């Protein structure tokens, strides 16, 4: 499928980033109302009577799993897509598009985590050209993927439409949620420091918890 957006084609976007990438494996900057899902081997359109018809294509980058069913990926993405489309369906917005900054930050985090996995140690079809960017695999349990998708982080999206200004005002970043996340990460960090030299298992667990909760700030 030769998909065109306001800024060029999907192939051009992927080539500029060394391979396919998307925000939460679902949306792509420069392609309004365009959504990808895991598991659909053939591209197809989801036709809905909206000012700009949403398009649904498979498969989303970094949504493949090596430990469970891809159905869970789809079940996690579907409610997220519906949440993003709700204000479009209601006529409040006309388009929803992820920001470049949020998409790049998310994918940099994924690639950083993938460097420590077996997927980076071999040539496979999970990578661009067998040895390039790992564009297929999600570097963690799919329950973590679900957690990030459970509610839209609207400050990571560009929105247009008659109610866009009010929507941005009402759905901006939650200061309280951010402060809560910082406090939790700080507490875990203190515990990690205190556990050093006492129990390798406990220390490793807390270190992982700190990293996970830091990354979960994507969706808090």
C-alpha cells in the first residue's frame, strides 16, 4: 500500500527513521486518523462515515510478541483506537495525529531496551535487513503494552477541529499524575539504593521496577 499523508508517504517516513516505527505501535506522525494493528497480514480499510475516513492497516511496528498471542496485542490496541476516534466521531475533532517528539521518544526507549535482548544478537526477519533496526518485537510483557495503551495521553497528539482548543485545554497533562509518578519513582530509587549489597535478587527487582515505572510515565 502506497500510503500518502500531508508530509509524504509512509515509506518515506519509515526510511527516514531506519525502518518502521509508530507511536505505541498504532499511530504515525504526519498521517491523521491512520491506525495500525498487530495480526492483520493483509492491509485493509476500516470505513467509517467521518470527515476524514480513518484507515486501519496491519501490522503495527514493535507489537509482535515472542511469549503470548498476538490477539492480546489487538485487544489492547482496539480500545485505544476507539478512544482516539471518540471525539472525531462526536464531531469535536476532525483529526488526531501523534507528535514527532512523543513518537521518537517512545521508539528510542524501545530500541534501548531491545539492545539487551536476544533479538539484538541474531539476524532475523524481526529486523530491517536482518541486522538493522528491530522493528517487529515489543521488548517486554504485553501487559505492559496494554498499560501504556489503556488511556490516550492527549498531550502527545496534535488535534484539529472545531473543538480542538477546548479539547487541548481540558485534556492537557495532569500535573498531579506527574507528581505522583515522580514521587513513586523516587521512593523506588531510595529502596534500590538501600538494597545494594544486601540481596542481589531484591536489588535487581527494584532496579527493574524503577525502570518500568519511569517508562510508565508515558501513560500516567
